[in-house]
C-alpha cells in the first residue's frame, strides 16, 4: 500500500513552488507573449482573408459588369452587322433589278430593231417576188402587140384618175 509521509509532501510542495516561481518569473511572460502574438497573427490573417474575400466579391461583381457590357457590345455589333448585311443584300438586289431592267430594255429594243429590219427585208423580198411574178405573168399574157397597147391605155387612164 501506499502511504504518504509528511516530509514527502513538504518537499514536493517546496519543489512545486520553486518550479512554479521559476516558470512564473521566466517562462510565463514569454509564453503569454507568444500566445498573444499568435492570437494577433491569426486575427490579422482572418482580417486579410476577409479583405481578400471582399476584394474577390468586388472583382466578381466588376467581372460580371464587364461581362454584361461585353455581351451588350457583342449583341450591338451583331445587330449592326445584321443590318449592314441586310442593307448590302437589298442594295445588291436593287442593282441587280436595275441591271436586269436595263438589259431587258436593251434586249427589247434590239429585238424591235431586228423585227423592223426583218419586216423591211421581208417587204423587199415580197416586193421583188411580186414584181418578178408580175413580170413573168405580163410577159406571158402580153405576147402580142395589141394586148400590150390595150393594157398600156388602161394603165394610163387609171393613173390619170388617181
């Protein structure tokens, strides 16, 4: 069994008191200073983290604003490009239509000129054919001198009436 003697208790108390006094005199202040310093550094780190978090939030909102602005500019540019494209297409259609109308008018005029030339040529050919046929008919019918004189008199009388 264990028995406690009074001497051991006194010497233990004295040793404890001396160690406590030495710790209080030399170790307690540096330990408290270290703890205080550590506490201060943790607090500073937390403050810096909070500031960093706030800066990140600000940057995020700035980035979102820039992103919205960039999207708005992109949409504006796309709309402008679409309008330019439509305007260019409309101008090209108008120019093509004008060119087609000009070509059609030119072609119609050319066709009309060729038609008139063909009609004139046809009239000339018909006239020549008619004269040739009439000449051949007259030669055949007017083989004798009496028939020629009678026809000549008739033609002269008709010419004077007109």
